[in-house]
């Protein structure tokens, strides 16, 4: 029996890779003004430095999951870590804005290879349900910690050693992640007989990329802008083409049997809803603190700290409690607590003192992290082992769409409201409704204690 330190080495490796991926979504925000000045970047160039990474990351998640199932999740995960680390070095050494944009696109591709394999590797490394739940909880807490630590860490680095260190910090983390994975994570099964359905892959990349791009632009241009509407329309067409291809394919990327599973599809929608609420809150709160209260980038990071201070504790606690209660009570109670937090912010008044916002932010961060463990376990438990990469990719794709929607809607509400206070309170109220919807869905879709979700049976063609 390996020692406790050795037994948790796979978790440490996977969490290191996941932390880098999520950190790079938010850490760049406080650095782009300085980058734009030093590299003489246009406004469009600055936007691509920020959004290009997210677009490629979200668009290729399902491709990364399919490659992991076919070639082995450990192999694809390690390839993603290597690509991400090398491209981070290229970002740090970028001599021009164009070079940096291209390097960020490659970095997003590395992220898309890392994330689907991360959950699949945890499922492989920890077959016992109780231990796996703790591992999923700690994995999930990395998202909240990295997302909210990004502005704080970015502000510290930019104001001390310079913006290039925003990318250089990935090098030692990536090297350690790769070494730990190769040493402590076992080889994953390879299913070379499963072909990659390239038409379906291209359709889902187009659908997710167009949707994410349209949602990002909606925050700047407004929901009625022609480019935004065209992007949304094309995303729907691409999604329809993907669904048709999956129905006809002999070896589908995402078998329709997975989506017919209440636990699988419900868990994926729950992930979309709580990311919508959490990242919408973080985005609008950041604008509130900087634009309305005059906080610096570093001050904003400190102000947001209550939203993540309890995430690690919440994840560990939910991972331990699930053995006694099952996943359903934890997901439902977490979503209800988060809903109360955002509703509390919405009801706090037009210009509440910062002290009145600490408890709502803490409740939202704690509740989201408390529910993430159970929803992750539900989705992964509903998938056959042969499709663990696809299940992980589906869950993380819906979460990315939720994040993009929450940010875009929050930006639109702030831009269109009669005053800033009305916009942010409306955004918090809508986020609370999303959490409430997730709680109702969890009551119906997350299995109760003793009723494991169980993988759906599949026919020989994978459907």
C-alpha cells in the first residue's frame, strides 16, 4: 500500500495542471493594459490576447476528451501540459502583440488537452467512491481559487517584476506537474479502435467557438448587434450539424445515450448554471470595486478574497460528508446557499458598505464549491469508463459556456442599466435565480445516497 503522500501525488499533479489553466483565464485581465502599452497593441489586439485563449480552450475541450479516450488520458494530459508550458514561455518572450496572440491561441489548445484528462485521471487513480469524492472536491476548488486569485496575483506581478512573469510562473508549475504525472499516474487504457469523427469535431469546435465569441462580444456590443446575432445563429446551426452527425455516426464522439442519462445531462446543466452565477458575480464585482469604489487591481483582488477564502474548506468538507449523505443534499444545499448570497447582495441597497458584501460573497463562493464535488461525481459516475474523457469534456464545456454567458450578461446589464447600482443588483438577482434553478435540477437529477448514477447501457455502435 503506498504511503498517504504518494497516494495523493496524482491529485497534486492533476490539480497543478488545472490550476494553471484556470489561472490564465483571469490573471491576464490586470496585465493587458500594460502589455498593450509596451507592445503597442491595438484595441483589437488586446481583445484577442484576452479572448483568443478562452475561445480555443472552450472550442477544443470535446476534441481533447475524444483524443484522451482514444490515445490514453495520461498521454494526452501530458502532451497538453507540455504544450501549455512551452507556449507560456513563448508568451513571456513575445516581441510583438501578434506573436503574443498566436502563443495565447496555442496555450488555449494545451488547456483543452489538459482539462478533460484531469477528471478522467482522477477517476482512474481513485476508484473508491469516498476517496474519489474528496479528490473531485479538491480539484473543483482549484477553479474558484485560481479564478479569484488571478487578479490579485496578476496585480502583484505586474506592479513588481513585470507582466512577463504572469506567464513565466507557469514554467515551474508545468514542469512539476509533468514530472509528478509521469512518475505517479498510471498509464491509461488506449482505445485505438475508436476512430476520431473529424466532421463532428469540426462542428463542435465551430459551435462552441462561435457561441463563446458571440457571448464575449455581446458584453461589448450589446445583444442586438448584427455580429452577435450572426454568431449565435451560426452556433445553433453548427450545434444542429453536430447532433445530426452524432446520430448517424457509427462511433460518435459524444454518444446520445450519455445525454439521455438524467444524471449526465442534468449534471452538465447544473455546471453551466453555477458557473453562470459565480463568474458573473466575480466579473461584475470586479467592475464595481474598480470603477465605482476606486480600488486598484491589487485592492480588487483582496476585496474578492472572501469569495474564495472558503472554497478549499467547502470542497474538503463536501468530499467527507458525501459518504454520509450522498451527493444530492450537498449539491442542493450548496446551490441554495449561493442563491441566498447573491440575493443578499441584490437586496443590500444602492450603495452598500463593503462590509455588507463580505457575507454574500462568502456564501456564493462556499456554496458553489460545496456543490461542485457532488455534481462532478454525478457526471463522471454516469459515464462508462470508455467515455470518461468525453464526459469530462462535456461537463467542462458546459461550465465554460456558463462562465462566458454570466460575464457577457453581466457586462450587458451594467452597460444598459440606468445607473451602475441597478445594473449590478439586477445581475446578482439573475445569478441567484440561476442558482435556484440548479438546486431544483439537482433535486431531480443528482442520485440520492445509495443510488449510484450508473453508466447507461450502450449498443455496439456506442449509442
